[in-house]
C-alpha cells in the first residue's frame, strides 16, 4: 500500500562503510530484465529493479555516486553523461592496469533497447585522503546510433573492471551498488529546467537507498516532494515550494492520464505532475512499447522510490511548459552545454 500521510522526512541509519557522505572535492548487446509484476486496482504498479541480475555474484565495491559533482553546471550536457564516483575500495585504487567501467544503460522510454558499453575511468585525489574521485563519460561513438540524446532519462548499472583487451568475470573488480538515474540536459530552457528538477529527485532517491540523511528540509509526503522538487525554478513558488494552483488548472489546464502518450510524443515529460486518489507523483518517462510510465514518488511506503505503473486515464496530469519556469533561469550562456543561470542546488 502506498502511504502519503505527511510523516516527517527522516532517513534513519548510515551505512557503516560510509559513516558520512563525503563531498565531491573531498574525496551492440541488448538486455531486458524480467521483473515480477504487481497489480492493484489501477493496473501494474511495481518498484523499479534495484540491481542488475547479471551482476548478482559480483562483490559490492566501496564506492558511491557523487550527485553533487554531477549536478554542477558544466556537467549538464545534452549528448553525454558524466558520471562521478567517490571510491575508497583498495582493490580498485590499486589496479595498476587501469580501470574500465562496464555500463548497462537504459533509456527509460525504450527499456527493451538497453545496451552495454565500456568506458575508461580516470582518478584524481580529493581533500579526503581515503577517497579518490573517479570519472567516466558515457558518450556516443562514431558510426553507431546515439545512446545519449537530449532531454532523456537514463538508468545505469555499473561494474568496474581491470583494464583489458577483453572483459569478463576474470577482469571484474565489483559492482557499484544501486542504479544510477540521470537526466541529460536539453537544447532549450524548459529541457534544462526538467533536467534540474529530475536530478534533484534522483539525488534524494539515492540518499534514501543508501540510508543517508538528507540536508533538504521537507516532510515525507508525496505532494510535498513534488512541490519541493519543482519549487526552486517555477514561477509563483514560495519558500522554495511550487504552488501548483499557479502552474496548472488556469491558462494551462490539467490533462487526463489518457493524454500522456500524446504529451510524450510531443516532447519530454520528466518533471510533470500526476495526481490520483490518495497519492501524487512525478513522471519520468513513458515507454510506448511496454505501455507504462516510470515515475519518481515521494512517500511510497514511507520512502522514495522509482516506480513503474500502468497509465490510468483517470489520472490528473500537470504538464510543464516554458512559462512555468521563472524568467532568467536556464538561459543559454555562450555554450549550449552550460547554463550559468542554473539555480543553486
């Protein structure tokens, strides 16, 4: 059962390996995962997979994703994904052959076209000696179709290997625990605002999965989670919280759930609002082939989850447009990849 009752948002417990969250400056093959489907009166409702079945037997690395680093302005790009890891795993740091990231990348709008790619990893020291900052870039290769496109939502499962001419179980160092959700930026102001909104929620989702305490101050409530996620950049927001009556229902009427396919064909939908009886959440992507949506949900059974749902025509959908974004934010400034006017994260 989904509970959305305004319980105070507190993450309990911190993993022993990471007693504190370090800052970033401190330290053509296809795959489709089978999942067990759960159904309620509204159709499919299932928590998105938290692990790659192919990596079940790999050891868990002492490494964590640095969303703080990934969310810096210069890393919001339309055609590539820069991934940052804080690594203190001795075996990884001592790999004299070099390290390669095995990345299973899924565009959430085309899950069945998941692809596997390998990218070199570079390391640099941090101000916290036991950690190093590892970086790799998921980028399009010449001569093949793009794996990263503007204004999309992606999920990455990552394993690290000793660098080799051929990769397999004999080269694997281990897996990075938890999926990495990331948004590519876009070529207009609204696309970049959607990226900003999605990345805020992905960071909070990741913290919840790791059991880390968040510095954000909002209640564990589905509606409050959405207004917090969008409040940093929407018009009419108060105290960092969006006022939905000022966004949807007037000049921009709500849509029905049956309109999600049409909206997704017209452009991105990540950051859009959905209300159903007793619950609300944020859209991430619509997979037309599978016929379902991916959603980001605050207070799904008292935590934050990425959920896969059948679309219900009875849903009430608020679709973001450019006029919902505060003037002066996310303007192009010299480089199409950089948005110097991005609000502080």
